[in-house]
C-alpha cells in the first residue's frame, strides 16, 4: 500500500469516530435534573424566613432547592414587588 492511500483510510476512520463523538456530545442534555416551578408554599416560606434565618436553614426548609436557586427566586420576586417580612 502506498502511504497516501493508507493515510486516507486512517484519517477517514478517525473522522467517522470523531463525528460520532460530536453527535453524542451535542445530543445529550447537560443537566441531569428537571426544572420545577416554585410553589406558593415555597414562596411563602421565603417571604417569612429569608431575612431571619441563614441560607442553610432556608435550604433545609426547602429541600429540593439550591442556594443559587433560592437567591435567584428572591431576586425574581423582588423585581415584581413581593414583600419579605
């Protein structure tokens, strides 16, 4: 076999493998969880305890929410005129 023909075969196979990897990479979701809308009771807990309890205590009260999610929700509610006690 000539070098040119051999290199085309190797690079052709390599290109197929890389294309498959690219397809797998872009077709799989990055997040392993689903977004869940905030309930009225969760928002009420935020309004009652956000300023009086530490963020860790609030995270314990609302178990499925992260610190970032809680802070983002508070900012979202403040923009819309929600009162915190």
